[in-house]
C-alpha cells in the first residue's frame, strides 16, 4: 500500500515559504494548540460524560494512556511537516498507487465526515442549551460561524487563526473544568481509575469511543500541515533543532491542557452523575450538573461546549481539505467544503436522531481510522530516506510501534465483542 513511488530525501513542498526572519521563543508555539482542539471536541464531551456516568472512574486510565500516546503521535506528525516540508497526506499521495490511494482517501473522508457530524451537533446542542435554539437552526448557525473563523485563516493568516482557536480553547477549558472547584472528588477513586481494566463489552466500546475522541485521525493528518505552513523550509542543523525543540514544547503544553480538560469532564461526571436519571444525553447531563453543582457551572459547561463545537468544526474542515489535497491533489475552497460537509449533520438533526448517541458512535468510527493515520506516520518518520538525520531514534520507533499495535488490538477486540453480542 505504501509503494508506487520511491522515497526521496527530505525536502520542502511548494506552498511552504521561508520567512526572512524566523520567529523565536514563544512565538514558535501555536500549531499544536490548533491540533489540540480536535482532542476536546463535542465527541469527547459525549464519550467522557457517558463513561463517567455509567462507570464512574473505571475508564480514567483510558484517557491518561490515550493522551500520553497523543503526545508522541502529534509530535511525530509535526516533526514530519517540519523536516520534510510535506504533510502526511502529501507523503501518502506521493507513495501510493492510484487504487489504494483512492480507497485510503475514502476511509479518511468517512473519518472526517464523522468528525464534522460530531462537531456540528455539539455546537447545535450548546446553542439549544444556552438560548433554546432548535437543533437544526443551531447546526446551521454553527456552520456559519465556522465559515467566519475559516475566513480569518484565509484572509488574516495563520497567526490570527491560531490566536482565535487558542482563545476558544481557553474558554472551553474554563467551561469544562469549572465544576471541579465545587464537586467533591474522591482521591482514592481517582487513583483507582488509573488501574487498567474493563467491565464488559459496553465498557470496551466506550473505551474505543474515548480513544477515537482522544487520538484523532484528522488531527494527525492536519498537524503535519500546520507545522509545515507555520515554519516553512527549515534547513538541517541548529535552526531545525531549535524548531523541533519548540515543537516538543508546543505539543506537550497543548496536550496537557487538552488531556486535563478530558479528565475533568470524566471526573465531573463520575462525581455528580452516577445514578442520576436522564444523564444519558448531553442536555440531561448538563441539567444534572447544574442541579448538583450549581446553575453557574451548568451555564459555563454549555459555553464550553459551544466553544468546543465552533473551534473544532473549523479545524476539522481544514483537516478534510488537507486530506483531499494530499491524496487526490485537488483543492477546493474551504468555505465550499464547509457548506458541503455541513449537510449530513443538519440532515441527521432534522431527522431527530439521538444527538448524544450520534456523538458517541462518531467517536467509535474515528477509532477505526486511527491506525490508517498512525501506521504510515510511524513508517515515514522512521525512514532515513524521508527524514534524513532527524529519523526517529530506536526508542521512539519502539514506543510509536507499540502505540499503533495497542490501538489496533483495541479496535479488533471491539469488533469481536460487538459481533459476539
């Protein structure tokens, strides 16, 4: 599948330009915070609240392990973009024969569609909770606002877009974590949740959903493009080492924030929602949180959900565009793509489908797409012909391969248990 074109030495792609004076220090941060939005999208909210409400702290270890894995995966993605000047989809598009490339693109687009459905539905739910807006109208509003955010990226540049998305990340962090300041968290139960274990096939399905919501395939594809576009052509040597060091900090800081938000959501649900009726949906969970923790926390939670939906749907649309460009060598305007991908989510909302269940199922779909993104990423970043002197060290190769194996194994287990049930 990964043949068809011979590997070439690392080199820049056409769009990347070398700035006259490269940024330094904190100004190098930013791409990972955009990618991190994918780790705190509305699908995460549904998966984490469901896990906490049904199983308490049982699946906390899944979030910890998934976030640790995400740090490795996202750094490798950014590293690929910095070193080669090409995104992961571009590398795949260059090295795959036509038929496998089309099939690969099809599964990646399915993953992107599942992502978009989750994000638009999350924004619609938030607008319904805050303003009583009907879900269909809320989905349309979410799409329109995301168009405005994407317009910022095309007209004002990457830095402005990064600033807006990072601001939304700050808002959702406050919204989702505020409840822990008044909730009564059990330290013993918290520590117990770090011990890996399951409780039946239902918990395995939720674990796969949480994994799909945490290690996001479209974030893996996109991060390499974000790093490529931000840093341009970085020559080998001290300058590239400086950029890669900053990239490690960028990824670590961004995913500490995203991982912390996910853990906060699960812990808040585990503390306040078990045994409470009506918490099998996000509106029901938000109402229960407001009842048990306070109305201010309930409003902040809804605001966090809104910021999550608006930011993540913009990032998801960018990822889909990069996937299409890299694999099919076709570019369509971001706004046109936004309109096209908005339709399935609005249709599902119009059909009155269970919004929360759609979010959870969408994350399971994402979990099946993770291996298709991670395996080639590990392969390419471990090839000296692609990465030159910045090829993965032996230890990194082992850790990255282990992450890929565990993810695939969990998904196979999910299939077996689902068919058996």
